[in-house]
C-alpha cells in the first residue's frame, strides 16, 4: 500500500500557512510501514480539486485528504469526492446533533450552512470529531482507501491518532515499519560524499541511502523497513558501522 496526502486550501498555496499536516501524517504512516509517495496541495477550486482527486485515485492506494470540510462555499472537498467517487452525500445524524448541541449550549443561533458539516458520503465509515464539528470519513472503493479529515491540525491529529490508525491496524495486515535517521557531515560536499559512498549507494536495497545538501553541512538520510521499529533501526545501525 502506498499513500498520497492531498491538502485542500488556497491559504496553503498563498504561503499564509505551512502544510504541517502532511508532514505530521507522513510520520504516522511511516510508523505503520505505509510509504508516502506524494504530497499534493490544491486550492479551493472545485474543478481543480476534482482533477487532483481523479489523478490520485489512479496512482495511489491510500489517499488522505485534509481540509475543505467546513461550512462555507469555498469548502469543496465533499462535492469533489461525490463527483469522483460517484456517491451521494447524506446527513450524519450523530454529527448533526452534535453541531446543534454546540449552538444550543453556547446560546447561539445556528446558521443553515452549518448543516453542510454533517454531510458524509453514503457508505462511509464516519469518524466522530471530538475536537470540532465536521466528522472525518473513510471510504473504500475499487481497491482504494480514501480518508477525509478536517484541516484544523488539532482536529486532524485527534482523528488520525484515535480513529484512523486504530482502524488501519484492525482492518489491514501491516507487517512493517519504516525508520529513518540522519548522519551529518562537515567539510565535504554532497557530490564528493556520494562519490565516496558510490558502491554502497549503487547496491542499496534496505536500508536506502540518500545524500542531502544543507546549510554548511551535508547529511545522509538512512531509511530502513522492518517488521518492527527495532528491526528497522537495527538495520540502520548495521549500515552505520560499515
């Protein structure tokens, strides 16, 4: 299983906020042994979101989408998912009750557009959101797994840790974990370091070796896969000793 993380939000493309959600999710998927092949960022435009979802479903096994689940007109993730997956949107009663209760408890009037936050795809596994209003969703269709999550980091993290990861562990056979460590070097260039290690790099399988240039230093990223984190890190340790 390989994964793609799609972040929806024009604010990301404008540089107003950083896409920290994708970074955080990638680390959690690595702990499950699920490699992330792509990070995609798309603005709040229905046609472009549909295009991004369509491309993702052809090249990735697991597509995790963050953002675009709010109550306003520019929150388009649900409509794009409906278009690409061909599934209707229905109101989730538990989510709607929670939204109404929030406004009642805070003595506020709920505007009608908030009902949008309770909409889920038919047949989806609904992930109740303890940190906000819009629920997450998991949809499995034609061999692909889709996970839709709010873009607010606190809500996204809660859903991944308490809903998504337990679901993955219960549903799929996850036999490996991915570990990665950095080795840092000063006084040698990236090309020279790669030349020194050319034999190792050309024969790499597991672990893999990747040189990275930085400010005043060069680093080697060592990445290994194992049935446990301990096994993966043992492989990295053995490589360091060569």
